[in-house]
C-alpha cells in the first residue's frame, strides 16, 4: 500500500474509534467485510454486524456472513424480514422490535 492508502486507513480507524461503538451493515461482501474487520480491530467487542435478510439475499451468503462473524468473534444480528427496498418486498415476519424478527448470534 502506498502512503496515501495508509493515511486513509489510519483516518478510517480514528473515525471508527471515535464512535466508541458501531453497528456495521454486513453483507459478507468485500467492502463490508473490510469495514467490519477494521471496526473490530479498533472497537473490539463494541462492534456488531447487522445483516438484513431478504428474499434477494441467498441463504448461503447469510450463512457465510454468520460463519465469518463467529470466526472473528463479532456479534451478528440477522434482521429477518427487514424491508430492504429490494424488489419492494413485504415484511416476512412481525414478531421482533419495530415489526421485525431478529436473530442474534454471539
């Protein structure tokens, strides 16, 4: 990495640490995985990964995201039936907070 990239990474770390805690929207893709890992490095146990499950989000990707979080020691919150705006999906469940079912994995 060049010095500009190192500087941007340092700025990101400082910004995240300044938050004190964070909830990272986590799809398991490259971008959110990078952000989650940097947040975990700076915030430790004060970071949580949140995945909004939808019909357009394959189950295998949700399982991979949850497995990554377990391996990294990051709490993972699965928002089941959360309205993502993807294809105007209806709520799939209404048993949790704000009408959404959630599943937490430590």
